[in-house]
C-alpha cells in the first residue's frame, strides 16, 4: 500500500467498506445469504450471469475478509461446501440495511422523476 492509498483511505473511510463488499457479485452474494446458508451450485443458479470462476473469487475474497464462512461436509461420496454469514459479518448488517433502504428510496424517487418528466 502506498502513501497515496493511505491518504485516500483517511480522506474517505467509506472506501474501506467498498473495498470489502464492493464488486460486481459480492453485494448479490451477501443479499442472497440473508435467507440462510447456500451451496456453490445455489449461487450459480441464483446469479446465472456470473461465471463460476468469478463467483469462486468473490466467495474466497469474502471468506478472506471473514465476512462469510465456508463449511465442508460429505454429501455421500462427494465433499460439498456450504457458505453462510460469519458472526463478524453481522457487524456489517446495519450498513447493508442502510444501503438497501437508500437504494430502494432512490429507485422510487428516480422512477417518480422519470414519470413526471414523461408527462411534462
């Protein structure tokens, strides 16, 4: 990490959070895990636009940040894996809830503005 990177973090600590949960698929992964543990195949079905390689990278990154945990188990003769929230991730819940609420409000306001503009 360069001195410039440290300055950017000090200027905007939100970048620390974005660095952990940002990316094309990480927010979707975190959103899906709200319903409970999921297997890799569950993610591939729920996020069909994501390649398996990218899903695996994002899952590993979230696991590396201790946001999710990966539990291996035997499924017959095959070793399976299941992903779920870590206890540490629960400290992120208020931030994710706030982002979700803001996104929904923004979407509603944007649609209202578009409709008003279309009728003008």
